[in-house]
């Protein structure tokens, strides 16, 4: 008997020593990192999460990582052998030595019902369910490879939306939903030492469970912005009433506006408002006993400001491609220009800057000090990581109110470089916003290609003030560090749509406003051409979106500061080639972050996207950033003049312009459309006749010729739409055009 007991003990000991023998997932969790283990369980996700598969048995969950798992699907029962690894606090088996699919289409484990405060290692890699979830960004649009904050049961959590899921592009739920997903871990600050973070991985749209009743299913949007009114728009999944509460604060104290009748597509006009004012708005729709209520959004009215927009560059421009005003280069003068604007401040001056050093430039600190000394309320925010190099901060009067952004943990960098002047002045001609890509240092102002955009508009200035005061933590002169919010702690609390001097302008702050999705939408809007200059591009979704536009016939040109740091360089090169994709050659830094859309096509909503936001995960999800999108052909062409100079001086060749567009149009091209005075026509073969008809077919003008180009004088034509017929030696071409 003793002999048998000894044999059993030896076998048991051998089983523990031989980790290749199949063990439970719970036992694998307590094994040594680097050990080889064999486990068996049901796979709970598929290819939508990439190369990772999550497995679960009755004892726990395990992550398996490796490209060899591409044939493994959700519901497969798998036996896998691999090496235990700790990846950003997530226990994984990688590499996978072997695996066997034992069976398929098995029912998945029942998710454990939890709340965010109960997230812990014992639930890692398991299916979980969370009820009564409310998304902070409800009403926005889900983007790929992005985390979203939510609340449930009085605690906070995060979900991660991976690019491969069908959730990307859907509306973020408004109101109470349930979530089912896989509890995973990640490193919140991998460069400064990992802090554990938990996130729910949603696999597809079925992981978002909406309760019965009426629900708001679209973002709450603002349109038809006027000085004393705007429209509020939303959609519901069933018919209901259309009601809007509004006010000057979250109390929504000003009253209620409504539209009569029941609908699933809602528009309510809010009237009797003040020009250049910020309003808080909430939408409601009632169906029977159920009410759908939106989160509170922030909208604005059109101001009485001039709406003047100025753009400056610190390196060369090429005015030969100008179609309107010439772009302006301020060589070694950006600092003096900023000082002149600071000198205009009468009442308030709010400044944010990432990098600040007066050495070798005009002393910006002196201008700030002078403003403070003449009674201007000055508030100053700088990046907490750059204390050692931000020597300009040391030159400020100590009594000027200052705040450093937090460092470590979930914080990254305060990367803004904006200035807001006299935002709440009673004179609407006083408020100014200064922003763009330019830091305040010798290299950034004098050597590194940069841009500045300055807008005189009270509504926009008040929006930037809201963002400033969220970081400041208070509306007063003194910062409230206990209430200050930076990075991922910020909320979407500013208006995004503006009408400035008749131009549509969009404004977004990172990381709260889903800026990356707005960049994707901007790319998607291009019909004919894209030019972009971005210091770095690491987002795969942005690279793919640009590559798709290039592959579908748009003329796309780009330049980045460094093709190594631009991790998506190969995608650009494959789709655009060396002629259209440039790596900046000089040793200084190409610091722009702008994109130009359809600048040569006035009827195709030309626009410019610019600001401080690099095209990276950090900019979108961690950094404090700001972005403007200006819908205007003139501003687009001004940026194009700088891009043309930058790109061609770097060795690139731009083969598209208003004239040689005929290289990818069909043989003939007429521009501009709309036109105000002249209509230019070019062809690759000789023109024989040009006819202009009205909409009833009456010939209004006719011109015979034998040349490859001609000009038609449209000055005496009335405003309206016409038909243009062009005859060549081998072709007839007809199109509509507009005289404005």
C-alpha cells in the first residue's frame, strides 16, 4: 500500500512539473511567466479583434496571440500549447507552439454580470456583461482603435472599439444600454511605466444591447446657424415628439422649444437667441410612456464679428498657383505678429503652449507681462513635461496665474498652442483666436515649416475659452487644480459647428471630441484632390483612407517629416508612389498638420483641416489638442500655395493644377465652375466650336476657333445655370455650369 501511495505522489509531482500536460486556465494563471502550458477552452472572438483570440473554460479566461490563429473562429473549442507572456499587464500565450480545433459552433459561456468597479485580474479575458451603461460621448460616432468612457452603477469604465469590428462608423448610444464583451487589460502609460487599465473589447454591434422603447439613434446636430436662432436635429428608432430644452448653463433654464407632431426625424428651431452666444441644449422625444433623452450638447449662434481669417506661414509660398489672394509668408516674423496680437488684448488673455523659449526670438513673455501690467486678466497653461526646456515660462511675472498640465499616469502631453483674446468683450470685433501648429521657439518660428491661423470671431473665441477653462478647472482668474481636466478626463463640452463670415467652420478638441473620425470624414469628402503635410502619420485607418482615395482616381499628394516615424509610409508609397509622396529632406522639422481638400473645385466643398493634432493614437486619445476645419475655397488655395512650394522644393512634382486636370479628365476641361467672370477651356486636341445654351436650349453665345484653349467672357451673363457645349476635331463634350 505504501508503495502505491509513493507511485501516486510521483505521478502527481510529475504532472505539476510537466507543464505541457493540459491544465486549467486558472492553473495557467499562476504558472511562471515564460513557462510552456497547454490549455483547452471555447474561443469567444474571431478575426474582428485581429491576431488575438480569447479562450475561456470553467475556471477562467486566457488570451492567445499569433497570426497562426487566423483559422480559429468564435465558438471553436481549441486545445493550445504556448508560452506565457505578460504584455502590458495582459497575460497571453505567445508564441503558440501548436493548437487543435476540437469542434466548432459551440455555445459561448454565459457572460458574468458585473459593474466597472469590480474589474480585476480574476475576470481577465472572460466574457462579461454590464447593464445600465451610459456613454460619455453619446451621440457621437464610433471610430476604430479608440477607447470610449462610460458610467454604470456609479463607477467608470472603458470600452475599446477595434477597427475590424462592424461597430466603427455607428452612432454611440445615447441613454441606457447593456454591453457584452471581453475584459482585457492594457498599459495606460507604456513609456513611463505601466499602470494597469481595464477595457471591455466589443466584438460586433450585437455586443451593444438596447432596451425596448424609443431611443435616440443619431448624433444631436446643429444646423441653420443664425445670429438669433439655430436648428437642433436628431433621429429616433420610432416616432415620437420633438422637444428641446435650452439655456446658458446645464440647468437649461431658458425654456423649451418644440415642433408639433410625431416623427422619427426631428428638427426643432430655437429662436430669440443672442448673437455670439454659447447655449446648452438637450433633445427629448416621447412615445407613449417612454422618453428618449439626449445628453446635453453645446451649440452656438452666429456672432456679429467680422469673421476675418488670416493665415501665415514661416517658410516660402508659391503665389503662381494662387486663384485669389496671395498666401503670406512671415519669414522670422511669426513672433512679432503674435506679440502684436497680444498687445491688442484689452480685457482677457488665455494662452496655452507646449514649447516656449524666447532665446533668439522677440520676447513673447514681455508682451504677456505688459498685458498683465496694464490690467488684462492673464491665464497661462503650459505642458508639465517640458518644465526644463520651457524657459519662456520663467520670464513671466510670478504673479501671472499659471497652470502646468499633469504628468504621469493616464496623462500624456498638453500639445495645444492657442491664444484667446477678449472672448467675452461686449464689442464683437474684439475676440480673436490664434492657433495652428507653431510653438514659440527659435526653431519653430524661424526654421521649421509651420502655419498659423487667426480668426476674429466671438463664438469661436468663447468655444476655445470653454476648452481652456475645462483644463483650468474654473472660470475665474485662479486655476482650480482639483477640478482641472486634461487628456482622457476631458468631456465633449464645446460647440463644433460655426458660421464665420458666411463660411462653415468646424472645431474639435482632443481627446474628447473624436477628432480622428473627423479627419477620416474630411478625407472621405474629397472628390478630386487631396494635399496633406503632416509631421507624422501612425494611424492605419487614416493611411488606408488616403490610399483608397488615391486608388479610386483622386489626385493625392503628401509630405511627412520622417518616413521612419511615419509608420504607415509603405501604404502611402504603394498607393501614391515617390512622385506624389515625399519624405521631408532638410534636417529641420516639417511641423505642419494640415490637409487640403478639393482646393481647385469651388463646387466641391473645398476645405482645410489644420491645428496642433498629429495623425497619431496619442493625439487622438491622450494629448490635449485642437483642430479646425475651414470650408472655403480661398483658404484652401492659400494653404495650397504653401504646400506647392514646400512639396516642389523638396523635389516633388505636382502634375495637377486647374489647367492640367485634363490629364485625368477626359481630354477636355472647363473651369472654374461656378464662375463669376471668365470661363477657361482647354483641350488635348484643337477646339472647333464652343456654344453656351440656357436651360431651355436657347443658344446664348457661340464661338468658332482652331486652338487648344480659349476664354469665354461671362461678365454680362445673368446669375444662373447654363449648358456648355464644346466641339473638338474628334469629340463633343457637354456639361452644366453656374454663373454666380
